[in-house]
C-alpha cells in the first residue's frame, strides 16, 4: 500500500463540495506533487484543470479519491485497476450497510482486483509526514517529520482526533470504513511499516480477521512499535443461547480485553486516554517496571496524584537514603519527604534549587517522573515564575537523562503552545491527571505484555449444538484428568437409594437441568438409602447423580466460552451460586500455561483465601492449575467444536481441587 499512502500523484474523481475539499486540503497541506481532478463536464475543479475520464489521465495515479455515487464507484475502480493505479479511497456509502450492499461489495472487489481499496463509506486518510491527504473535509493536522498513526472505523472520530491540541505529533490519521477489501489490520500494518511512525492507535468496534490481527501484532513487536486500542461496542455472538454462568460474565467485552492483552497491545478507556497514551509512548516507549516518581508544590495536588495513581495501580518508587539526605538538605525540616513529594513553595522561583530537587527525585528507581504544573492562561496572566519551573525541569532532565513528564491537574491548564514548548525542551506534556495517569498505566502494562504475542486457539463454525448433562460432561472432562467426586449415575429413585449404599453423606442431583441449584435439583447432606430415595422421588427427574459430598473449601469457577470475535475466552473466578453477584473474575485467551493460570488467580479478589486467609489452610494451587489445564485439554482436543465449558464450583482444598458440577455445550460436527 506504499503508493496509496505516500502518493506522488493523486486523482480526485467526482464533483461537488467533497471533491473540491480534497483539492483544497492538499493545497493547505502544501502537497507539491500532481493533483488531477476527473469530472465529465467541468473544465476545472477547485481551480485545477480537470480530465473528462479516468482513462484520460497523464498516467496511472498513485492514489485516487473516488467521490462518485455507489453505482458509479464500481466502474471508476475498475478503470483505475485496469491502468494499474496505486490504490483508491471509496467515499460512497450504501454498500454493506444497506440491504443490497452485499452484491455491490462483491462488484467492488471484482473491479478492484489486486489494487488496494480503502472503504467504502469512509473519509480516507491524512499523511501529515508527506503532506498528502485523501480527505473530503477539514482537519487539524500539520506537517510533522515523525509521529504516531491513528486508525479508526469512524470517519467522524478520526476528524475529531485531528483537532486535538495536546501536543501529540500525528503522522497519519486513517479510516477503514466498511473494509470491503482492505481490513483494519492490513491498513495498520501498512502504517506501522513507515519508519517515521512511532506507535499505532486503534479505535475499533470489532476486530474482524483475527489471523490478520495476529500478523499485525507480530509486526508491531518485531518493529518495536506499541499499539494502543480503544475498543467500543459489544458483539452478542458469544452469548447466543448460552446457558452457563460463564456466558453472563465473559461476554465479548471480556474477550476483547483478553485478546488485546494476548496480542501484546494495551487497551484504554477514552479518546483522551488514547491521545495521552500515544503521546507518552511516542517519547518513552513502554515502561519496563511499575515505578514512578511525582513532585508538586502543593499537598492537595500530591493527594490528587496519589489517589488517581492508586486507581490505575501505579506504584511510587520508595526514596533511598541518599535521596532523603539530599532532599532534606535542600528543602529543610519543614518538608515531609515522600513520594509523591510536596516540595512546598519554599524554593519556588529558585531555578537552580528546583532543578536540584527534581533531579534528586529522578535519581531513584523510578522509570518515569512526573512534575505537576498547572499553567496560567496566556491570554490573561503573565507567568514568569512558571517559566522558571519549566527551565528547572528541563535542566533536571538533562542532568539525569531520564524521562520527565509535566502533568497538569486538568487539561485546561496545559495549552497547545505550552505543550509544544515543553516538547522542544525534551519534556513530555500530559494533559489532565486522569488521562495522563491512565497513559502511564498503559505504558507500564505494555512493558509487561511486550514479549512476542502468543498464538490464539480459535473456534470453528459450530452446528447442531448439544448440551451434555452433568454426568456426560464430567465423564468427558475426567478423561482429561479432571479430579471428580465418586459418583453413580442412576435412572430412578430406587436405584439412587441402592447407589447411596455405604457412601456416607451424599449429594443427590437431578440430570437434565442447567442450573439445578435454582430449580430444586440439588439436595446436599443426605445420609441413608431412605433419605436419598425420598429426595429423588420429590425431584421427579429422568435421571440422577448420587455423589460423595466434598468437604467445604474455596469455591471457584472455571469457564471457557467460544467467542467468534476473539477466540476461546477462559474465565477464572469466585464460584458457587452467587458467582454473578461477586463478579470476581479474570479472563484470558486459550491456550494458557501454568504460569498464566497462577498469574490470573493472583489477580482475583479471592486470592488471599486461596493463600490461607486469617490463619485458614491454603488450597492446593497446583491442583487448581491442573484442573484448568484439563479443561483446556478437552477444548483443544475438540478442534474448535466446543461452544462452552463450565466447572462451577471447583472446590479447592488443601490437598486437591474437585469439580463438583460441570457443563458442556458443543457441536456434533466431530
């Protein structure tokens, strides 16, 4: 896609305000190469000589903006492909988003052949590095020599992002539209291939081709360029006809979260956080450890930072004795030495002393230091003392050689002019505590997930789904090594009574119910044949399980859900009948290994109970790990036919982990 994205000649095909806007935009950007309007009747478009047909152009254009209606678009694309143009942006709507769009999409693909096509139904792209834009509207980008790339499925959001005034150097903004031919991942890969691009931001509603997304992740890792994702929208595909607790807990959003982490990317929560994260990564790349330092001249600011950082899970580096000695000598006994540091106003306006304090704070184990500074309005207030603060910060950064970000409490107190001036001094402007600290968290997270992305295990198209009853499900999982209670499957109440025999205290379960506990299908603590028979007669089920009752332990959930949009989502969490109420779960994508499972378990709020809370006995974590791996083994052996598996609860004990309930829904294709 190099010719399309870095064009030396651009054809603008169509009339009206949109095509005129493309030409005017190229003029404003300072594009110096050939621009060729194509219009069947006009001699000029936006003051530039026009050609009657695509075939009349001087040569095949590197890029074409196709601004005609959807029916005419196909003919124009066919003509461009025939003359071996570099690629096209298709502006028209009415393709896959309408009832008859499928046939038109097929016609567009046939017409394009091997020629790259972006869209249809999109604005195209802006290349601020080469001053090129196939873009039919206003935008806020200016020329840069190095910057980030932003790719979105929404043209309007792309336009809004070009208007940011936070000092983010943007090299490309691109839209994907309906992705009839060229998907989001393929466009992202082409943007990352530009050596001047430092990071990629994705705003997506759905990921589409997971194989292409994995290829993008591998390329990003190979090039050392981080990818930041703002994922919106929810697919319901994973929850259609789902019957387990897992399905209600691990919908597509949990799958998206797990997928993004698995690919070595990082997710952010807002457009503001996307901007700030890309900005930080542009200057620092991923942060290797979770250790930061912070300085402000106000206790109130220091408290705000501490609270906001705690919400993001950020860790403030402890001060060393050397730091304490030096800072104490500089600030005096009235200043409490801590990180975050409130250095008070005793040294305000003393550039050299401020520089020494900042440098000493930066010389610890922190990999990023933050200086809180809210600048006065340039239109109302002179700010010479703030200029001294900035000079001190720049001096400290130069002395220590570590990254220093100047972060404002609110975005309003960091103007674009101020942000740009900080960048020129080697400082990183972060606008607003919430988005700025989320950016720091994202950079730390990337540092942890940066190793080469692991491959995914993906479901296949599943047909004729069947729900295995508990007995069948346990037998299938037991064959993979899952630890199960001693149990007997029987047909009637009399057989249940005989099976209870000398088992001692037992549990009676009705077969054929997905949620037995809520429907009277489970009776605990039965002793003796008569008690079992009476309980079975009261249930009136087509079959029963008579099981040994497992001692009380920590109840866990193990679930696997086939999410067509993201792969197989593994959910681990607090189990039992109140699983949804506790909502204490973590999600990963299959396959996982033992270390992945241990790490996930440690993320649960229930983790202290597993380790032996308040003198209680610790559970056998390795038995829990083995149970998860047994479930995974079953899913992988089914070659993509499993729709969902759930163990709830898995009772974790000091010496074992026993699956006392199991559910499987799978296709019968294999």
